[in-house]
């Protein structure tokens, strides 16, 4: 039987810690994944409206092989400044790529749009993200909150409250895979006719609440009623998948590509012109040994499943905020299909 790690978080992958910080007035925040030792990393970008930093550096043809941390942040392009705060924190610890007698922390980042979240207060003076990045890096540890936390504080998932989610999986022969995601998608995470999570069948035992039953009537494939209002650049799902296997940069790139399937399993539609869907992949190499194509294929499949599960965990952990209902509020409790269908029409 498939099993998660002890925490069912990305930090089940040895060598990783996670920190989060929020600005409650701005209804925004930052999540940072810190590698205890520099980790090999790459990225795959599928959305039509991405916002990112240092992603070109993660191309397998680029010089730098390893990164020190990855930032996921709210704040649209303003949120990219969170990476500067993380760099400051890591530089004080002597971390970074050596250039002569200077060390430069390598901190790729991706952002989501939360600037229109209901009830947020406009900034007065300096934007908070550099401070949030520094605070998140300083508090990084093995445990962290899901739902309305970090980069997921001001996130939406279609017409439901989005948030931060995470999950892990241990392969039968030893390697571990984990995922961390901030879900702010244009697409829906639930069937519009009943509220059943799209990826519900991938959940491990007890991982999500009981789901509404799927109606007997065929699904209307062009029913986008559970999706957000279409506004270019106003949505994004950003994520990190990780493994303790010893992958090189090209293999990390393949891991990120395969992990994108997790978005398509849990969000419909995904990779739209309105989203900036971005998935980073990193390898801590805590588990020694060669990784051939067969093992890489299995790691990629596990990463996709972990990412889909992390998306579901983000949605069920989220709480109502700014007038946006949570999944638990609207669909939780295993509602009958006929009740769910009535609710979707209201």
C-alpha cells in the first residue's frame, strides 16, 4: 500500500525545511523552502501569465547547479522581492554560490496574484515582501500550517478559498517524494455538479474528508461555473516537488515536467492563459545511488500524485475569508449529490 511520510509534508524529504510569514492586513504572505545543503533544482512553466525570478538559471544548460532556497509568494510581481529577504537571511549564515570571496545565495521564486482579494488594505509605504521573506526563512522548520497561511493566505481556487497544501510519498524501494503548493487557480478544484474534488480518487486513506457522490448524469464538459472570473494574470498555481534521490539538473527538469500532470489531475482546466502555473523540482541527494530512467519515471509519477494530493489538502484545510467560501463550508460532510447539485445552482 502507498504510504506518506510521517508528516505527510514536503519536509519528509530529508534536508528540507519550510517557513511562512503573512501580512494579515494586506491578506498576503510568503512561503519559503530552504535546503539545508545546496540542492540540485530545475523548473517547468506551463501557465500563460507567469511571474518568476531566477528561472533561467535553472535551465540544465546554465552554469549554477544548485540552489539554497525557493520562494513562493503572494503579491504579484511585488512578491518577487521576498526572495531578496531570504537572500539576506541566508547570506548572514554564510550560504551561497561562491564568487571570489563573496557568496551569493541562489533563491528562485514564483508569485501568485492576490492584490484584488476582498477586504485587503492597500500598502502605505514600503511593500512587505522583503520583510516577509526574511521572516519566513528565519522560522523555517519541519512543521508548517496548511490552508490560509504563507503564500496561500490570499489565494483563491476557482470560486472557493485556496491556500497552501503539502503531501509526501515513500516509494517501495526507499526514495521519498514531496510536494508543496500554493493554489490560486482560475480552474475549479471540484466537479461543478456536486463539489467532489477532481483528484479525490488519488487521496490516501483518511487524507481528505468524505466526498460527495458523483451524480449519475453525465458531466457537462463545458460547465465552467466553478471557475473564477476570467482575468488575465489574476491566477496561478505555484509549487515545489522534491525528492531525496540523487538527480542531476536534467533529471530534475523531467521531474518538474511530469509533476505538472498533478495540476491537471486536481484542477480543471489548468495551464490556462489566465494562470502562471509554475512547478520547481529539487533533489537533496540525501539518498545515495544511481537514478536510471525507470526510477526517474516512477519518481515523476509519484511527484504528480503528490502534487494533486497537496492541492486537495490545501483546499480542505482552507478557511472562509473575504466572503469566499471554503470547501468544508460549501461541500464538506459528504453531502448527497442531489443536495450538492442544488447548492451549485444557488
